[in-house]
């Protein structure tokens, strides 16, 4: 029997649809299936990896069996809640080895279920055991959005198994197990527009983990590990924990083993190293910015790092526009990642304009208080196209564009949107941007404008000191 909705919506912002009980999560299951490269009928969305584990313990308890698992959390707590009653019906492993090894173990423990905890696999080089689910009827693979997708507080994950095995797991699933807000957040985090930046974040964590582990290894044993953590055994664990706390770094201590967090921010990891007396090289505060822009027409994530030349990865669905944004980053000398899912079936207008707004917002955030920047940038006429761009990163937007285009489209790119792009950039980043372009070839004229803008921006964002570039002392 279907449950009736609440008699009125809740008095909360963003509460549309929350007056109804959660329905199925088929759209989320379909997106997870695409991410994990498995048929949708093999995916059961759950309330985090821990919830998937709890379903396994419930199933074993209901059927009069026990669960064999490593001595660690959350396994110990689940074992206390669901005491063993009989022979092992489930074996749980944290496997980051080869899928072939998992398949061999599944065959060995049958008819018991083999449950593989892959909560950290995105941070490793290992292949997922999902690839052998189709051949192993007693295999369940658990995945999580907590760390790789930043949703630790939302609690969303997936159980992946053959349909008949998922049916057994679903038989102990409580009603309305996955609240609607969690489904929405998961769908946003897994949206195609997020994939470039998610991949770069994971790569950044791995780079920072290697750096911090290398430095700590000079002082103490460091255990091999994956994910945004480092395991160490300092000589005096209690003193190390107190030192970390003094530097504002949270850590866990279990016996003689210290579990340290790895941040995506190098300056945070530098505090961790400083707590152990390791003084990293002095570094200027990173000039990074990010914009997440979701509208009815577009979903966009844009990230920039003004002090790194790469990576540059752009996917908007408008090939020529992607190439033009690449020119801005390449000639501007900074890292740019931008991905957009837009209503291209209607027109590229929203995709192009909203992407420019998102880029401007990310640049504004990266510039921060704009201390030390050159502030001004300009270029002279270049090539046949004669493009001239002047920039003042004053914080005050003032766009000016002089130039016309006779060709309406270059590929799927609308040339009349060029002026809109730079108006949006100027307004979103807080800059005076004056552009003039003349010439005969609209392709050359358009490309010249984007390249010239990148060159002008390169001059303007260059660090020349540590003062605000204004006689007033403030921008």
C-alpha cells in the first residue's frame, strides 16, 4: 500500500517534494550503474557503505548464520549488534587486489556470501571486483560516495551483485531506506558535469598522500595505505596526537598506530608536517577557485589554479568553444577544468554563456584580495585578425566589446555569443575588459580574441609583490 503524503510541505528552504515519502531510487541506480560499469539490475543504492554492511549482518542473523570479518570498525560494532548464531554465512574482506583473486575466494567460500568492501578503491590503482560479479552468484561488492565524492555526511553508497543476490539483500531492507534529500545529493555529485573535477581531486589527494608519507617516512615507519589517510607508528603516539591537536589537525590513535588525514589543500598538510617538526618550504597561499553552477538549462563545475600551468580539461559539448577556453588557459598560463551538461538540443547559448559565468566566478575566487598582482594586462594587435584586449582586475566590472562577425556559426559555436562570453567573464570576475577586433576571417578573429584575452590575463594575474596594486591601498 502506498503511503499518503504529509498534509503540507515542510517549513524549510529547498524542501520541494519532501512532503512525500521516498520512492524508489531507480534514476540513482542507473547513474551508479554507468559510473561502476555494470548493468542497472545489479545495483542497489544504500545509505552508505556501512548500511550495506548492516544489511549483510541482518541477512546472516535472519538466516541463523554468522559473519566473518576483519577486527576493525565498523565490523566490530555490527558484530556486537548482530551476535553470531551459527556457521559463517558471510565473509567480509577489504579487497584492493585483483578481481581474479576475489573471484577465486568467492568460489572457495561458497555457498557463503563474499562481501568486498571497496570504500577506498577510487584512490588506488586496483581494478574493481565489480568486473567479476557476473560470474560469481555469491559475490557482493560495496561502493561508497563518502570519500571519493565528498559525501561522507550524506551517507550514500551501492551494493552490487547478481539480481537474485540483491533480492536477498533487499529482503532485509527497511522501508523508505534512502531519504529523498540523499538521493538528490548523490545524483548531483554523480552528474556527468562533475566527473573531470572529481577525477582531478582524487589525483590531487594521491599526490599529497605520497608527498606527506615521504616526508613522515624520514622520522617514523609509514604503512602502505590507500585513501585520504596515512598510517604511522611514532615513538610517542600520545605526544604526537597532542602536537597535531595544537596545529589544528585531527587524527585517530588506535594502540600504537596513528591514523592521519590527508587534505586536498597542501597548506593543511604542511601544518600536519609542522606538528612533527618537519618544516615545508614556504609557500604563498594557493590561488585556486571553484564554481558550481546549476540552472534549469546547465550544470557546470569549473576550477582554476592560477599558479599551475595544468591540467587543462574542458568539456562543454561545443567543440570549438572548448578549444577557445583552452586558448584562454594555455595563453593565460593557468590550470582550468570545466565541464558542462547543457541543453544543447535546444541551442548552445546557455552552455556558452553559463560556462563563461562559471569561469569568471572561479577566477574571482582565485584572485581573492588580489594582493601582489600586476592588475593590468594588455596585448597589441596580433596576426591578420588584429585583436586588442585590455584588462584591469580592479574588482569593478566594465565590459566593452567592439567587433562584428558575419559568419553566424563556427561548428556549433555561435559567433554572436563571443561578446556575451567576455561580458559574462568581466561581470563575474570583477574586471574591466575592453576588446576590439577587426579582420576578414571570423574564425581567426574569434580565436585571436580568446588568445589575446588569455595573454592579457596572464599579465594581469602575475605576482609582482605583496601589496594591493592601488594607490588607495584597496581595490
